[in-house]
């Protein structure tokens, strides 16, 4: 990765951290889950409203580091309007990009997080929101932890 590309990626992440999208609580969420990454201290709640199989609305709140906040922000923007199946596919792709495969063009904007793969201690920051939404979609009541 060139340093210019790395700078661009960092700018996108910093922008989402400064102005997180969908950072709010939902009035009547049909699903919700809490996530915690003890390695970094990131803690967030993801709420979503399902209309049939479609994610009509999704929001998150909590406190985390820049990568965790930016990941939750971009994830919620990406998942709104997707079906549960599409959301699960995106989760698998995102997780695989960070832990196994590296950059994945299919992920579009979410590809900015491919650079996090070079910093193994931050991977859980980037995947926390995804593990949390995965738990919410599965209807799990227990808080998820990245450990
Ligand atoms: Zn973190």
C-alpha cells in the first residue's frame, strides 16, 4: 500500500470518527446487542429495526476508539436497506478481509479497513460492530465480547 493511499484511508476513518453516521438510539428496535472489546475498551450497542427480512433502520451508541467508531459508522451506513442474508454475507466478507484474505473489492467503501490488517491489535476494534450486529441478527441476548 502506498503512503498516499494509506493517508486517504486514514482520512476516511477519521472523518467517520469525527462525524459518526447513525450514532443514535432507536425508538423501537426489533433487535439489539451489546459488544465489548476488552483489549481496547471499546463498548457499543447496535440496534436495528427489521421490516420482514430488510434492515429498515440501524443505529449504534457507546464509546470506542477511532477505528471502532468509524467501523460502526460505516457498517450502519452500509447495512441500512440490506436484507439479513446480505448483512451476514457482508459480515463474513469483512471478517475474512481483516483476518485472512486482505483487500476485497466487493466490500466497496468498507475496503478502507483492509489497512487495519497490518495492525493485529486493532483488528478487534474494526470487527467489534460487525460481531455485535451479527449477534443482534441472531437474536442473542448475551453481550458479545471479542475475546
Ligand atoms: Zn479500539
